């Protein structure tokens, strides 16, 4: 069963808010010591772009 437009909108909004949180943390890690953080940011950007 597919997701409704409302559910898709909510999912995308949640992804965007999570991305904002992670970007704030990444701002204090410019030399990318925390690899998982930057990988998750890239993954979220890809998911948001695909929707």
C-alpha cells in the first residue's frame, strides 16, 4: 500500500528537519572527523532529492 500525499509531505518535512539538525552539528566539524555524521547528511540529501 502506497503513502498518501499528506504522508509523503510529512516524511519529507521530517527528513528536512533532521538534515537541519545534522548540518548544525557538521558546522562545528569542518575537517570531517565525524565520518558517520557527514555520511548521514549525504544520504538524507539524496533521499530528499529523490522525492
